[in-house]
C-alpha cells in the first residue's frame, strides 16, 4: 500500500512536533524514519496508524484519504517499542487476538484461527512458545510475538516504532537482518522508526532523516550517507571532523592555519563555511607527499576492534581530530603516541552556514 | 589455612551484623509487636465474642432473630448492594480517565477522590443534612415534591456512597497509570472495538486490584457509623443499619445482644481480611514472575 503524507503539521501545546512534513512511500517499500529523540518520527508513525490526529495536512493510504478514518478501518499493523503484549494471554492468544475480535461474519473458525497462529509462530520461529506467557520470554522473543500478532490481521501496512530499541546490541543486529528477510518475503509496505543510523542504513530501502519536526533529507542509504544534504544529516549519520573557515580558506583551515582562516572571516561576510570530513576519509602519512597535508600529533590510539581509531591534535590550531584506519594501514605506519604525522583529507564536504 | 577460613567466617559475621540486628534485639522487637497486638486487638476481639456468648448460644442466636435485628441486617446488605457497585463503576471510570487521558484538572480530580478519607464521617453526614434537611438548600424543594432523602434509605445510601468513594479508585489509579496505554493501543490497532478492548485487555489486567478495592469498599460500606448515624434518624426497624443497631442495644444496657450483632460485623471484618489476603497474593504475583509454573497458574485464572 502506498503512503502519501501531505503537509502534515502536529503541535502539542506550543511545541510543534511536526512542521509541514510531506513524504511519499511506494508500495512494498521499507522506509526508515531516522532522527534523534524528539524529532517527531514516532508522532508521524502514530499519525499514520491513526493513534494521533494531525492538526493540519492529510494522509493518503493507497490513494484514498484516511486522515479522519478510524484506526480499525486503516488495516495497519503496529509494533510498539515495548512490545505491548497482552500480559494475561498466552503467546498463541496474543497472536490470535486480531482475528478473534473480528465481527462474527468475518471471523475465521476456531480451527482456522489456530492454524493461522501456528503458521505465524512458524514464521517468527516461536512454535515452541505458543503456550508461554509474555513474561516468560526474552525481549527478542517478545518482539517477534508482537510482530506475529501485528501480521495476523494481514495488514497492508506495517508500522514499527523503535522495534529493537529495548534489545541488546547482538539481538538487535540479528533481528534487523531477520526483519529485512521477512520484508523481502512478504512484500508488505513498512515504516520503521529508529534513532540508530546503522539500523536505518542497513534495513531500509530509503531513509527519511528528521530533525526538530522537519524532514532533512530523503534518499537511499547510499545517497544520504555519501551525499548528506546538510551538516545535520552529515553529523547524524556518522562520526565527523569539522573544520571551520570560509570556502576560500577551507583549505587553509584544513591545513591548520587559523590566522588565515579568521582573517577571511573578519571582512564582514555573514556566511560561514565549514568543511566536514569523516574519520575514515583522513589519510595519514609519515612524510609529506602532498601539498594539501597538515601536521598533527598522535595523542591517543584505540586499537580494539576491526579498525583502529586515533585521536590527533592539529599542530597549528590545537584542534582535536579523529582518524580511523584499517588494521593493516596502522601496522604499516607503526604509529606511537606522541609522534607527528601528515594528514590529508581524501574526501570532504563543504557546507555554507548563515552566521548567527 | 585454618586462620584464613576463620578470617573469612569472621568477615561474613561482620557483614551480617551490618544488615541485621542481634538476636536479642530481634526477639525483643517481635515480642513487643505481639504484646501490642494482643493488648489492642486480640483481647478486644475475644471480648466481643465472649460477651456475645455470655447468655448462652440460644440468647446469642435470639439476638439476630428479632425483627429489629433482621431489619438492620437487611438494610445494611441493601445499602452495600447499592453503594459498592456504584463506587466500583465510578472507580473504574475515574481511574481510566486519570490513567489513560491527559486533561486539565486531573490533579484536582485525584485530590477530590481522596477527600472523603480526609473528612470526618460525621461531617460527611452533616453535608447531606445541610443539603437535604428541612432548613437545607434543597429541603423546601424536596418537601414540595414529596421526596424524602434524609432519615430514609436514600440518605443512608448517599452518605455511604460518599464515604466509600475512594476505595476502588485509589486501588486502580496507580495500577492503571503504571500499566500505561500501550496494551490498549495495541488492541485498537488490531481492530478491537472500545468494548472489546475493555473486556479483553483492560479488565483482565486490573481484575485483582478491582476485587481488592471492592472488598475494602464493601467492608467500609457495611461498617460505616458516623455519616450514616447523622442522616439515618435512628428509626428502629426502618433506618437502623447494623452499626447503629449495635449502638442502640448498647445504650439500652442490652450487652449480650449488642455484642452478638457486633460479633457479626467482626466476622465480616475477619472474612474481609481473609479475602483481602487471598486477593493480595494474586495481585502481586501474575505480572512479573520468574517462576514459570506460578505464571501459568496466575494466568489461567480468567
């Protein structure tokens, strides 16, 4: 089911949670709403489900307007961050709930319901847990039950509100791969809310980056990661080194000449330019190989994990920067704390920021 | 080697003494509690039954079988039968509103619900005299329309309802607040109607606390003296509830009958406490359980 969000605004008192948000989701797509907490992503999801009503704007599901439609008529499956399983019902009864509350005329027979529950529990690999209660399951199992329960009513749209937020890192990783496979099997339109950029980039077909009630950028994971539309998106999608200075002085700033950079700023120009470089886009060398390089001192080496992270201090400006190297490159360089290296940005992005 | 284990032993003992009192203090404290309870609770309780049975079993039974006593028992049961269901309904509705919605005046509502507990029951009764009495605000209008509230069943029921308002609501509000709205929202997104959501999700989640509140409310409704005393008018066989009947008998120096009826109320209290204990066991076990068997048991009681 395709989704069209048309200029939706939502306020809670004086606080604007969603500010004129528009969005289109194609049928069968899995889209992630990504942003820091308080950016309005959960509110948007709840508006799509019908749990909240927008103050302005309209919602279309499959081309038909549903802004004023009741939740039960929208046929959406909703998965809550804290599972919201019915604690007094067994796993099987939880999954069957959506079928047993159907009007008698549409309700399947008891045996058909049981069959369906078995199928769904098979899908989420929890057949053995049918007679357990939610309190007897682990977090990951509970969320899978919640997913099976939401799928039981054959929704045309699946809405997931931070579904893996309450789980530990390892389970979270497993579950999101599993969710992606499940989505590929079922071809159901899905919207996933998350504040974890790794999760969004890994699972979603497209990512909607939100900030303070606004959509900052919409694009495929590659697009938003490789070509962030603005400094917020750049910062939110990964670690970053920031160099201040106007564009003509950007190189000077990167080279670490603060005098030149600030001289450029002093001539009354209202715009300010910043250069963003990801830690893995900084190249280190022991000797000068390129005029673009600047000198820095190694302060700290963190070699745990698959990549080595270094903290360097730019000699001319005393700014701290972060560099990420592969293990091999690190061994090649054989760097020690306190040594001086030449740094060169392989890839950079410059943004213009209005000076406040 | 030996000295090491001894040191360890000493260590354990030392840690122990940090968190628990010495055996002597422990025994003294327990003894003090029992002494206190015996003096102020068990002896008076025993005295009620001893006094009631002083004239023999026949006199004891006779105390209930006379018309006035039977009328008092009937009236008490009737009042409770009206007041308790009404307050149960009100309690669920109020707790629902407070826990699941945000609205202006929520704190005021919570405070208002607690008010009957803070006000002396006599004053609760006087409020109704002020309202419905011959010189009260609504008195003349009521007299004109030939409606009797004071010194009759409606007044007694109203006073009892007023006094017992908080019991169910107070049990449910914190529980429903802690349970949040997510399960209800989940039910709605799964297509349940409002009624289905309430019957199949909300009610099962609150049933033990609701029952607990109802038990307390019932005990208070049957035992209420002050408020009812003010509005009842003490008409024998007509507007006397059991506690009022006890008072009248006692004032007439009919100790045996007074204590016999009192023993009935005492029995009610004991039954209430037992029921409360059973319900309490259930309220605290089903939601968060580590032992699977107990979870299954708690869950299977529907």
